[in-house]
């Protein structure tokens, strides 16, 4: 059994993907070519933003936006601790200071009340200047932007939506990747919309920022190929990856998103009486990057994972350690029990196989084994 079944997905889309790759090879249009421009246009339309700028990966996407905003030394950026390294890593790379915020244990997303408290504490201390918030759409569900947007407005903070896992999510009729001042996503293969390598994208409605981001992605390029007007980097999406993503994008909205939501609903109906199942906020839709249950404690979680592995059922712990306790961020000085919901999640979470091609029989079989073990 596959945790995220990219093999079956490829068999379903093989003719279109192969044809797209062959077209790129025939044209020798490998870097930032026609397929990339086509993909950017379709992505911007899909999420409701004016501009999409593709790049090499989701981490670059985050850092490039913060660079455009001038985030740097002495600035405070608020991020959830229960997320992948990239979200906070880019803040430190720019010599700003990440301030870690606890999560809501029901949604695994940043807790707005904890966010307000963290902002107030930084303002009271006066050592750093609050500049931005990076809410993460964890496991496919958009962050609580109904609460976060007013907080940001009150304190005049920028919002960078980290939708690396959130592409395809909704709050009412508004799509993930369209919240805040800018947003990003990742095309890492295991993401809801994944390519066959690395890739990422930035979304914005600001034309000036769009032009600057395109320049930074190509070595600070000016109007001509060999005119460099600023220090940039090499962060471009290959045309072959765009050729892979185009048919995947169309399948994603045609049937995959509905299918993966069906799988999640079936899991929940089967498991809600034995474990804490994921909670999706009212009027929100998740794209289910992960289906993550909460066990009673670490011992139960680890034992369950071991038994599932014995039956050939893969499962993953996202995440075994909050960023505030990672050695890389030891300089931030967070002690034990400083972010209790994050620390509880790290002890108890277990993500089960989920993808659009998981059958009802497979879901029921996994659920039956979990109920039997517990």
C-alpha cells in the first residue's frame, strides 16, 4: 500500500503527462518555457490571484517574498511551531527573528488567541519590530484567516500564506493561496499538487512585487538576459515539471479533490469513536495533504504505528518535534511546556495513507485494523 499513491495517479494521467514531456523535449524549451507560462496562468486563475510566479521550490518562494518585503535584522515574524522547517528557516536566513506560536489542537493550525498574545509580548519587550505573520495551511486546511486577518490589520503586519500543503483548500468560496498580502505553494511530489521533482509558486495581486519577484528568481535580471540590476538567485521551474503539473492540475479539480474528501469522510465515519479524528472548520474545505489522527499518548501512537507497519500499512509522524525545540532554533530560548498544544501534538499525531485513488475497501480495512488494535 502507498502512503501517497503517485504510481496509480501516473497510470491514470500517463498519456497526457508523457505527451507534455515529449513536447518539451522536442521543442528543447527546457527553462521557463511555454509550459511554465501556461501553468502560471492556470494557477493564478485557479486560486483567484492576479499573478503567479513559479520558482524552484516552496522554500525559495517563502524567502523571496520576505526579501521583497524587506524583512531583515531586528524584525519579528510570527510562525506556528507545528510545521515543516522551511516556514521559520527562511526568517532566520534573512537575519530576522522567528517567534513561534502555539496551535489549535483541533485543526493543527496557528491559534489566533496565542498569536495575539505573542504579538503583545514582542511589542512589550521592544527588542524586535513585528513585521509579518506566516500562517500555515497545515495538512490541507486553510488557517483561520477569519480571525488572523483582523489581527494583522490591527497591528499593521504583512501576511504571507504558507499554502505548501493547502493548495485546493477553501474558506467558503475563497481559495487557499489567495489570503493575505502574498501566498506560496509547493510542488514537492507528496503535496496535493505535486510534480516529479522540486517546484514552487508565489501568488500576489501586486504588480510591482510580481516584477521584482521575477527578477529575483533569475539572478536579479533586468530587461535583458545579461542585465543584472540586483542580487538575485537561480530559482526557476523547469518546463518538464510544468508539463507534468498541467494535466495534474486539471485532474485535481475535475475529480481528485472530491475523491480525497470522500476518503477523508469515510475515515472519519469509521474512526471517530476510537481516536480523535481531524476537525475541519465550518465553511472550510481541506485538500487533505495528510489525514492525521490524535492518539491518547506517545506510547499508544508508537505502538499503533508499529502494528500498522507489520500489516504493510504505511503511516508517518508529522511532526515529531516542534520547531521551537529544534536545535537549529535553540537560540530562541523556548523551554519545555512553552507551547503546550504543539508539544502534545508531537507526542500524539499519526498520519494515515490518503490520496484520491484509495478505495473504500482499503480505507475500511485500515480503519478496522486500527479499531482492532485500540
